[in-house]
C-alpha cells in the first residue's frame, strides 16, 4: 500500500510557523505546570492503592458515598471492569490511630462470633498489627483460618507445634472492607491487590525516573553523534525534549478540566515516556538516514531542498507506521479501562507529537544551524 507517493511539499519553508506553534504549546504547558503543578500518583508521593472485586456491579457514586467520612481523608474511587471492580486510593500509608481500635474491635467480634465464650488475650500491639494469645495451639489454628477466610491478614506467630499466638496485620484495606460489608449489604468483596508506598521510597522512585529519562536522552545523543554529526544528534535530542515537555504540559493542562483525563504521573507513565522517546527517535533517524543518502546522491542541491526531498520520500512510511500504531493506542485509550488510560493517552499523543517533531523540529534545527554557520553538511 502506497499513499502520498511522489508528493512535493515545502516542509522546511514552513518551519518558522511551526517553531511558533511549538513555542506556544510549550509555554501553555509550562505555565500550567508552574501554576497548577503536576499530579503525582502514589508511586511518587506515597500512599495506598487497593483494588477490589465485587460479585455484582455497583455505581461509582454509590460506592464513593459509602466511603465518605470514614476517617481516611479524601479517597479517590474509580470503577474497573464493568463496575464490578473498584480502584481506591488514599495518601495515607498506615491506618489512623483513632481508627485502629475500631478495626481491632471488629476482629475480636469476628473471632467471638465463630467461637462464643472464647477468651483471647492481647499480647502485643504495634502501629499496624496486633498479637493475641489463646489457650491452645488448636484454637490458634482455628482462629487463623476464620480470620483469613474473613479477609484479614492473620497467621500464627511461629510454626512450632505448641504455638498459641496469632498475629493480625491491620491496614487501611481492613477498615474499608469493614465499612463496605456494613454499608453495602448483599455484596461480596474480594481484595485483589494492595500496594503501600512510603514517601521516602516515592522520592527515590521520582529521582530514579528523572535519571532514567536523562540517561536515555544522553545515550541517544552520544549514539547519533557517532552515527551522523553532532548537530544531527543535538537536533534529535532537542526534539525529544520538546516531545516530553509538551506532553508533560498537556498533563498539567488537562487535569481537572476534561472528565476521565485527570492523569497522574506514575511509574507506568515513565515507561510510556521512554516508549515515546524510542518511537520518536526512530522516526527522526529514518528521516536523517534519507537525508544522508540524498546528500551523497545530489551534492549540488541546497540543503533545504535535500531535506524537503528526504521528508517527502519518507512521509508515506511515516503515516502508515504511525497510523497503524496510533489506531492500536486509540483502541487501548477507549476500551483499555482506567488502569491503561494514562499509558494509552501518553502514547497516542506521543506518536502525534513525535512525528511532528521529527519533521518540524529536528530537521529544522539542523537546517537553521547549517544556514547560520554556513557549514557544509557532508558524509
């Protein structure tokens, strides 16, 4: 399949207009980042993320209303998988001290309902767990089984045959489950996933993410400087910075403006940015390869004419490969659900801005450098 074959568009002649467009997009995003800031997920700022599975659908507004004012601050609730799954996020890493005794009381009620008249003694208590002592190892085993089937993280303190102590870990998920059981009767809940990230780990992950992106750009700069010339490498890497910064600015611009596009920066988004960088540089390298070939064949032609010729020859391939990838990302964006939405959105916009920058940023920078320095580009 061949489209846009033998076209002759003066791409480089329009570069000043697109310089202005890029600067405008960058400034809009930069102002929004300064004024509104970027919203980071729990990967970077710390917090707790829980994923529940229900046996039948429930409306997000109903679920959110039931979890308001339960003592965990602002909870973010999103539905997954046809309203039978729920993603609940909070900035808290540990259950609040005033909530802890309420969960303990519910645990003891669960035990006494199963074993009426049983005497249990509290042996130890920490910020996120409690240890009970009972009369016999057999009783300890029965209590562990009951608590475990009720959804609590319970286990025997040791595997010794004469062990009579049970340790129960108490987290935010336990309090949420207790409230769901009480306020949404008739539903069965299953905790599918629980992630807790402390603020120190979050800061380390944030630093590592910045280093990962920087090192990838540095590696690309060094590789392209050897393969082509330094100005080609500089133009390509500047185009990658252009792609990343404008996409970040779009995150800040859209947050709280468009429903379902309150996108947060997390480790998945870092992976999407690295994928965006790889896709964009691939497009740029294809254009530069054709420029190098064209320069060798048409040594008397002006550099602007050679670049236009190279872009026109590769534009069909760019549209076909970019278009098919874009269609896959759009399908993910529409049908991939809440978990994949941010990743799919980043790739969708990244493919568009990456293709744009390969033509109107990377190539234009090389051309303007050659014109201002009157340097002759040869290979």
